[in-house]
């Protein structure tokens, strides 16, 4: 099974992979780490311009570590989930202070960095340093669930059975290329909502397709409501703080959202998450 999956997927990847800057030979471990955190729950087309600007501004962990965390939030732009910017800043400071400015090259050391989980540690160890790890993002888990297990979607949380399966498929040579090839197949062909089985290199042996593509219990695929939510309110408040270089009067923030109760709740959330701070005079700013 392993060989019969590997060869066609790797051949497909050689022809169809996207030319992304963090996949190029010149990509640094820092650039790869930045890309992996930015790509969490965010599509490539939104990440590309922010990643490029970020790497021009802060090409090394030390460069970012020398700045206040608010600058990371400011230049995160509209990627969403801005606590990731704070995590990246905390990573940069830990790398500068504890690793002499070099992104760690082992899973264990990467996992110990602030805000780094299992997937990101495995991905950076694999893609930056050529280590052999099971790199289990959503796309990889979906491809393996369908092709091998015959299930439309993987479980909500990664299971030990999934990990054993992924590890059994890792080739002795070229583990990182295999990982990114499966990831790319999930991103471009074996997608969550509209899989293109006609373009899949392993459609002939896919257990889910051969079973008639049965529906399984999986993640609910509802369109995300954004307008009028606390998340939108937080985004507008944070946009004012990002666009202003200096303290912002409370009156300015009050103008961006009419609902007082929701606005105050959103502002409190930004403070609790460390994305904003209030000064003694009652003005607000990004974290210093």
C-alpha cells in the first residue's frame, strides 16, 4: 500500500506543486517557521504578501525579537487570529535568547518554543532540516482518511491510529518531500468540500472512492458568519490600534462600533489576550 500510494503522489507533486517561497531551497528555517504559523487556518493567497513583507522587515528571529510585540501585531495585517503574531514574537525572543538566534533543528526543541504545537514542530523539523516525522495537518489527515481508511473526514482530534498510519507511510529517503506532496494533494485535489477525484493520482486505489464516497460523520461545513460578530468588532478595534502609531483615545475606539456592550466586551478580550494595553491616562495602544 505504501509504495502504491507514494509513487503516483510524488509524481503528481513533481508536476503540479505550487512555487511557494518557503518551499524554495533558499528558504531559511526562520522563514519556514513564519510560514507555518501564518498558514494555520489561513489560505496561501492571503499569506503570501504578508509573509514576503514580514521576511523583508524581519529576516531573522533576532530582528523581530528586537521589536516590541505590538509591531508584530501591527504587521500581521488582516491574516486573522492575531494571537499568532504574539506567538511568533515570543518564539523569536526565545530563539534569540536560548538558541543563539538559530531556529532549533529537533522536534523536541521546537515543541518547547512558545505557542508551538505538534504539527508545527514536526513541519519545521521536516521542511527546514530534513527530519523524518509524521506531518499531520488537516489536508494530510483528510487524504489518508479517504485513501486508506475509506472515511470522508478524519476524526476531530488526531488519534494514535492516524499517527501510526502516517508513520508507516514515511519513506526511508525523502520524508519531507513525501509530507509536502500529500499536503499539496489535500490542498489542491482532495479538498474538504469538493474533492476532484478525476484529477487524483491515486483515485483508482482510494478506499473512499471505491466504496462510493459514503458520507461519514465529520466536521460540520457551515459558512462562517462574520458580520456583526465579536470577531468583527475586535478586528475593527485592532485595526485602529494597528493604523495609529501612538496611544489611541477611548473616544476614537468608541466610534468604530455602535453597540456599547459588544464593543466593551471585544475591547476587554483584546486586553485579556495581550493584543492591546490600556495606559494610565485611559488611552489604548498595541503591546509595548
